[in-house]
């Protein structure tokens, strides 16, 4: 077969050209294809020499090149399975040309409709909603333009800005402030460890995201004054030497030349994320690599390559090579597992070719404090992960705690044992968890000062020992008066606790006014209030069995329980349990308590009389019950959906930072609900694990393909989707690039 591609200029296509792709019968030794510039004309002999059936495709010149390359591969003569080296090289070039041309063609108008449809589907899969424009100009209900300050450029901030249409953004004066001038697609950061995906493929400039919607300031927020509604920001004035591009842009403390400025706000969107938690382990900051930012992945990649080069030197002994090529990952969560998986892929697919003499010295160790890897996933996935890693030769050290990270070895202990043992290493990646941002502590202190003497309930909520700033179910920060919203890893969305309402609940149940509640009264109270406070449900169920009363009606409720239920305006939802598998309000997230544990808990509270409790004992019981409330998981999915939710709130054009506008807006709005699309993780060797709601766990190579498709489609822009897709193809064909640049 012979394939021809001709590209000619066309007035109808301003940015492209018309390509004619035709194939004909007739056999030649090798396929031939021709891609012409849009400024050239198709040779007459090309159109006159076709004998067989032909195909006409109206598209761009770049797309024509892609089609031609693919047709050339399909048309390759099949003379057995053997191919010459030159033939394989030619085929490889054709694939690359096809993929690269297809990526270019994605931007051209000839495929506009198809790609618009694809963008919609991909955005839906990723949980990213983009605001739509085109309606009449909108004005804010206040008649002005409230000042909105967005702190951060992560998932919460990016999806908020993307979900806000330009028309909606016109109602506000929006400023985005962040020391990082790009959005980072964090789920694929571990794939950057050794270059399976390139770093720039998963970043999107903030200015592209907010174009036509907001102003961007590259600065670091140092403090927030919640009384005057001012954020103080800083940035270095510039390097001491004009050719220094690695200077500290956001210095701490008073530094010469440091620029400081204030920005006022009416509404503050707090989305600064979290920081890596080193658990105050000695030597972690000095000797280990954190894994949260692009720079972290780049440093690990450089370090690994440098270690291989050092181990290749003739001066390196066997002991040196064993230590240098010992790679340790601390943390058995998704990040730690995926970093280890990418290291395994590099060792198995690339290092054995690039460093054949070092293969026997390579060792990858994964340290986990718990019994299972990916402990938040289905247990079968944890088991599969262990099996895959054992097959790949990864040493998984369970129930181990790192005590110290030295310059060349790690000190650890196993479980509750006091005896320490050491592990030599060349590179340590620390992916052991997060802690709240330093700015969050300052924001809490400012809000506590604002609420002291005004609302004891808000002060107690803000002082609660949780990671992040506490918000209500509309993402409004407690005690901010409707002027601050928090989302992502910086926030803890929490259902109302029972303990602050202890006095009200106790009084409602103590009908005889004797200052004590017997177990029957406690049972009736918990039964009636379980829908308003879901954390009481397990306790109500236990008391139903443990405490009997002959006056019960057929429903199992006494008159008092019905009165309490009506007082809280409760409504049971029969499908709540099934719905919680996918769509959850924070009130649905409570830790299940076994009956034996509840019995022991109540018995411990009843110090004096085992048949009744006073108010102080009742308050302590509620305090214990509230510990069963669980926040949403700190994942990109949650932050992205919160960004969408917040964009919808502001699109109503009523919020202006005042308590009245907040009450008006949330009064007609639904509370934030998290739709869980499932959890996923790459396990290495082309395999992945999905933990899908209702369906359950899915693992294996098919899941690996699905993982790549999902992570590619979930990018914020078509540019990123094209780049990530090309990176997958490139690393499969050419391997990973270990150049030190």
C-alpha cells in the first residue's frame, strides 16, 4: 500500500489547512507518505496516480501528518514477525511524529466540536467545573464590588477560580495571592520522581487560570488581621546579584530589601493547604527529601541520578554501592507507595540498561508505621500492593518508626520495642503525613481574640485540637462573621458537636427537674437527637437494647423521644446509608463504635451512681461522643469539590463579607456534600489499584491503563492533557531521561 498526504491552503480555515489523505492498492517494499507545508500545493501526480479507493479528510496540516504516520504503520508489509533495526527505528519515529502532530492538532478549529465535547467529559471526570459566560452583565446585590482575596494556588483556589465565570467574577474585585505562581496537579507528582511524567506537564500558570477574572500577586501572606480585614504580604525585593535566579524570594523575618504590603478584603478565601509533618524527628529536615512540591520531585530525581553516577565510579567499593543505591521511602500512604513504584519502574526498565553493572546493588525500602500499606483503601488493595512490591523486590518494613535520620543511616525501632536498629541509605524520601500550615495558627489566634467575650462557642471551636481551621457545613470559618471561607487541607469541615449544647440537651431530657438523667431518659434523648447529631446513633442503638421500657409504642420511641425529635425538626432519610457510599455530608462521617466499647464508655463516666448521671458526667460523655466525628479526607477530590461549591455561593452575587449577607446566602443553599469518586494509586509495573464506591476494589494492568486515562483527562487544561499523554508515550518508547540538568 502507498499513502499520500497533501496539505493546501484554504480561505475557509484561518488557522489550518485542508489535507487530503488517500490510499491505494499496490504493494511496495515500504510505505511512503508525504506531508506538505500549508504554503505548498499538492503535486498533480499525487492525485492522478491513485488506483484504489480513496479517503478525503478535511483537517489541519498537523493532523494530516498524524494520520499519515498512523496509516504508514498500519500499511507496513507483514513479512513475518522479524524486523530490521532500521525498520524498528523508522516505526518508532513514525509513532512519535503521529503523537506529536495529534497534540498540535488538538488546538485547531477543525476538531473544535469534538474537543469541546471531550473537555466537558474530562472536566466532569475530574470533578472540575468551569464557569460559563455569555449572559447579560451582572451586578452585585450590594451595588458595589466586594473585595475578595484568595490565598493559595492549590486545588481549592484553582477550582474556585475555574468554577467562577468571568461574568460572575465581574461582580467582585478579586486578588489571588500566592508564593507559587502555578497550579500543581499533585496526584501525578510521584510520577515525576524519575521522569515518567515531566514536571512542566502537570503545572498550569495561575495567570492563565484567572485570566479576565482576577489579579495575581506573587507574594507570601505573613499574617491576617480578622478585625480590620487586612492581610499582610511580603516578598524579597530582588537578589544581591542580578544573575542570581535561585535567591530566596520569600524570606522569613526582617531582611534588608524585603517588600511588605497590606491588602484589604471583604471576603477571604483561605486555601493555603498544609505542610509536611516531620513529627519533630531529628535529622529529617537536614537529610531527607520532602515530597509535596515540584521542587521536591526535581531534587529527588537529581539525587537519584547523582547516586547512580557516583556508584559507577571505579573508586566505589561494594559497600559504597550498596549504601548509595539504597533508596528509602518513609510513609505507606498513596504518595509513599507511588514514589516507591516509580523508583521500581526506573530500576527495572531503565537502570538495568543504563547501569548494567549496578543492578545487584539497587535496593528500595518502604517504611510504614502501620500494618498495611494504603490503609484507607479496601484491605484487598493493601494485600495486592504488598504482593506487587514483594514481586518487585521492594522491602516493606511494617510497624516501624523512624527515630532519627542521620547523614548516611536511619535509626528505627519496631512496634513497641525499645531496641534500635539502623538502615544505611543513599536517598530518603519523607512522605509520612501533613500538619497544618503555620499561617493557620496565626489565623486561629486572630479569630480567638476577635470572639473572646462575644461567643464562647466559637472560641472553643477554634481552640479544638484539630489540623486546620474549623468551618461550618457551608465552608464558613467559625467566628469570622461570614467574611472568611476555608477549603482544602487548610480546613476542617465539622458537623455541630453535641458538647456545646450539653445544657440544652440535659434540660430537654430532665423532665422531672431533679438534676439527673437515668439511663431511660438518656436513651430517649439520644434516640430523639440522633438525626440532628449523627454521632449519637450508635449510642442510641445500644441503649435501645440495653434499656427497656414497657411504655414504648410500635415505633420503639417513647413520648419524650418524639418530643425531642420534633423539637430538632428532624427528618429521617431511609436511603442515607446507601447514599453515604458516594455522596456525603460531614455529619455522615462518624466513626462506628461497637456496643462493648459504648458500654465501657458509659460505665466509666458513671462514677457515683451506675443508674443515673449528673450534668458534669453527661457533659463528659458528650465530649467523648464528639470524638467520633470524622472530617473529610485531605484529598484533591475534596478540595476541588469545595472550590466548585464556593464558586456557586459567590455566583449568587449576595455575599459581601457581612454576617447578614452570609445568612441570606446559606439560608437558601444546600450544605457542602462530598461526592466520593473512589481512591486510586499506581503500584508500579503498569499496575494500579482503584477503590471504587459500590463496585469495590479493582487492581491489575487494566486498572493501570484506567489510572493513566483518568489522570490524563483530569488535568485542568487541554495543554496539560496533551503533555501528560505524550509523556506516557515517550517514557514507554524511549525510557526515562536521567540527564542532570
